[in-house]
C-alpha cells in the first residue's frame, strides 16, 4: 500500500513539474517600459529605474534619487483600436531603505455582445 502511495505522489509531482513549464497566454506578458522591451526582457539586473518595483524590488536599495516613470501605449490596435495599457512607477529612496509604487491598467476596450443565437446586442466595455 505504501508503494502505491509513493508512486502516486511521484506521478503527481512529475505532472505538476511538466505543467509548470508550459505557460498559457504569454502574449499578455506586457513589459511595462520600452527600455525593458529593447533589452528583450533582460531587465532584472538594472536597478536605477522606477520600474525596479516590477522587475526586481531589491534594486530599489541602490537608488540615489527619486524616480518616476509612466508608459501608455495602444496594444494590438489592429484588432481593437481602443485596447490600451498604462504603467506608472514611482521609487523614492530613504536613508536606509526605499519605497516603491507600481500601478498597471489594461483594458481590452469595447467588444460586441451577442446572444446565443448570434443576434447583435450592442457594444460593451470589458
């Protein structure tokens, strides 16, 4: 009986390990700053920017001056013209620590609403 339980636990761990390596909806991983996008998401080691909150909060310890960043861009505007993404970041160094704040807002915009028969019901905000 114990052998069956051990095999079951091992199978569950193996299945969970493989499932964790296949992320879904990776197109929703939107980098909040253009600098990070230009570096192909390799922005974790950069610590002198207000977006250190998002990538590596430990980087806030190396700030020497207050930083602020804001980003607004239309996302997939060919599909939905009113879909957009907004990112604001603020980092403020103190004497022995730092404070950081992030705000992210994403909206897919308006979409068509239809009933189960395909009848048009108007546009709705998501």
